[in-house]
């Protein structure tokens, strides 16, 4: 492939992803056509099919992009905490943040989830992507709690499922009744107590300095490869 085409490919892909998210949110996943996505992105069907084989593949790319962005935003917020701020209440506040652009993604992912419930093949594929996100949440939560001198008393993957259920269930109600229940309200009210009853203090452990080094040390202690502090997320 010519070098000029290689350099343009990431821009083309990014434009198609942005156009797809906007079009899916506006018209729905099933109702949206590839032609509509291409028209909004300003590219041809050829450009589309050089990046994605189907609308399902495009959605999964959106899923991974959204997951990475959410993890990165939260990691940056956590890394900015001081040692004194490493409390369950403060961590819950950070996890409760909902970005203004989250509504579009919620519309799209909810519709695709309903599609996956009806289609076993789509369910199998979506479950694989869900599992990767939960693994990241569970790993990050374990390390962040260790910074605060605590550890989970329940299975980390199961707890990650509960966090996702709280988030998605809360958003469903918030987007229907935004004045009654602003996005993130349930997490702000209940996540800290939930963490309190689902964790315990690590005997003899003091809160870390809140730097990336604390997480690297925790990761080494678990036999994991060293990762930067920005990898620690709830």
C-alpha cells in the first residue's frame, strides 16, 4: 500500500467511527445504512469496506474505543489524587463522573445489546469485548484499592459486573428522568458504601503516596508485569 494511503488510513477510520456513532445515535443501529455513515464521514463505500467488514464490526470498534477512552479519563483523574485524597468516597466521586457525550454512546450500546440478546453469535462476540473491559476494571480496581490500603473480599470480576450494572442501570433511569436523577447520582450515593462493605483493610498496609510507583509495586507483588500508574482505573 502506498505510504500516503497508509498515513491517511487512521484519519479515515477515525472519521468513519465518529460518523457512525453520530448516525447510530440519531437513527438507530439497525436503521442506519452504510451509505449514511459514508455520507456523514465524507468517504466512499470503498473506504468503508477497507476498514470494516460490517456494521457489527464497526460497532465493536466503537466499543473498544469508548472503553479505552473511559479508562484513560478515569486513570488520569486517579493519578492526579494526593495521598490524602485516596478515600473510598473520593474514588466513588471520580467513578460517578458522566461525560456530556455519554448519552449518544448509551443509546447505541443499549440497542446493540438488545440485538445481541436476540442473536447468539452477536452475543458471543459482545461478551468477549465485555470480558476484556471487565478484566481491566477488575485489575485497576484491585490496584487502586491497594493504594488506599484495602482489598476486595469478593471476586473482582463479579464486582466489576456489579459496577457496570450500577452504571448502566443508573444511566437508563437518568436519561428518562434527568431532573429527578442526574447522571451519576446513584454511584455518588451508593458506590462508597458498597466499596466499604465489599472490602477490608489490608493488615499492616498504609496508604501509598498516590503515585504511579505505588501501583507498579502492587503489580509486581501480584506477579504481574510492571505497568504505569495511569493503568489503574475503577
